[in-house]
C-alpha cells in the first residue's frame, strides 16, 4: 500500500469533505482515507489497482479541484 497527501482547492464545507471522503472510500483498492486538515486528505491505496490520478479524478467528480502535496 502507498500513501499520498492530496490537497483540495478552497475550503470544502464539512458536507463537501464528507462527500469526498465517502467517494474515495468507495474506490476498490483504497485502504484508508482520513482528513488531515480542512482541505487535505491522506489516502492509503493499492498502486496495482489505482493511480494518484484516479484519486484526484474522483475528488474532481465531487466538484473540487485537487492535487498532490
């Protein structure tokens, strides 16, 4: 498992952050997801199943811009 810290552009509302966390947790290959700040998430994922871009794309599908920190 790999870990990556992803920053989310802007300050997502608590509801928006919950949507992002739920979407990431729903991906096959994601082990753990936790908010580490108001606009940051730490994701543990299987690199044989997912790429960092898959994670970022999932966050974008929830309506937020994101990138690796």
